[in-house]
């Protein structure tokens, strides 16, 4: 390829990457092996210039991020108060929690707890009131996906369905683009060859994309160990959620809710028991569950 120039690299950094990148990705990976040493020198110079355009990322050698510019002050006082996202959730949860637009709600579920059923039902509950997109890792294949949706017998799903399903395995934030849209993610797993802490980072990326999309909202599924409230990824998965739910077989719990629907009743730690059909998409016998020390009622 032609000689690597500082100007070309500077223009690429200013226009292409939206987050972290490895220096070998510069110019879309077109830099020859022989020029990588020169590229590292140019990256060093750009990071230590009087007006740097990028910076190294922590302890991860070779990773950088572009320095953001051009942020305008918010006209926050002109905004309406208590703007509701319009999101509908199973278990009549909106009776207890308020959900603003541009926020992420998390449902963490142990294996076979009903997490996917909760997410699919969320899609169907909202399909006629807002633009709805399901981002799924397609665990179980298209046939199982079909059967689980049509196991929802109390709500008719037209053909064609008024929602979109995209097969997505990672980088879910790349597909969050539309205004006034519900994005349901089933589910975020640990990226291959990565650490559990990256799950929290993935939620952060989704929340940041929503910040620039008027009226959009996300509901994200995570895997968790049985008997524990917090998903794989730990406390970092709580940080960017407005509502955090835990699901074990037969029980749903509100782990955290930033905004209660009723200021006099905070829903944190509220729980319900339930049963569901074989496909796990129709929840029945929903009852409040109260725990008093060693006695359960």
C-alpha cells in the first residue's frame, strides 16, 4: 500500500471509529506489516500532541479511543417533566416502576427461568404501540423462536408480524439506530475470548446509543447463576439500568428500580411467584411473594 501518512491516520480517527479501536484496525486494517512500527509512532504523536485527537485505553496495549469534541450544552429546562417511554412490561410491572425514554431495563435470569419468555412477551405486548425490534442470538434456532412466539395464545400475532427480528450475536449497540423504538435483546453473553466484565460494558454502550435516539428504550436479557440476583458480569451490569429484575424458576424479583411509579411505594425487592407453560411465554398464577426472615407467605 502507499506510504502511511499522519494526515490519513488523523482523518480516519476523526471520522470512522465511534469507540475503542486497536492500532491494527487503523485505515480499516490496510496498513502493511512493515509499516506497523511507523504507525505506532504516529499514534504516539497524535496522543501527545498539543491538541490530541486520541488516547490510549487503560492497560490494554495497542488500544485507543478517539477524543470526543463538539458537545453542545443541553437545553434541559425546556424539556417536559415525567415523560413516559410508553413501554409495557409483563407482570403489570409498570404499575410499580416508571420508565423514562432512553433507558435500559435488565432482566437477569437463570437457565430455564422464563427470561426469554419474558422478553418475547415484552415484544408482543408493545408491537402495536411502538416500533419494536428483537435482537436475538437465536439460541435454539428459528423453529424454536417460531414456536415460542406462537405459544403466546392470549395475544394474536398478525402475519406479517408488526415487529422485526434480527439475528445478532454481539455488538448489539451497532443495531440500535431508530427513534421511538423498543429494542429487546435476547440475550447478552460473554464475547468469545473476553471477560465477564465486558457484559456491563455492552449495556453501557446500549445506554449511550439510546441517549441520542428520541423516545427509544431497551430491555436487555442477561444470564445469571441460580439463586443469585445479579447476572454474570456482577455489579457493573446494574450501573446503567433504570430497572433491574431477577428471575429464577417460578419467581420474579425487582432488584432495583430507579424511579417508582408511586413515590410512596418503592418497588425494590418486590417479588412474585408464577407458573408458565412448556414454552415459557405465557405466565400464569401470578401472586405476590413476601419473605419474612425464615417464614415465607
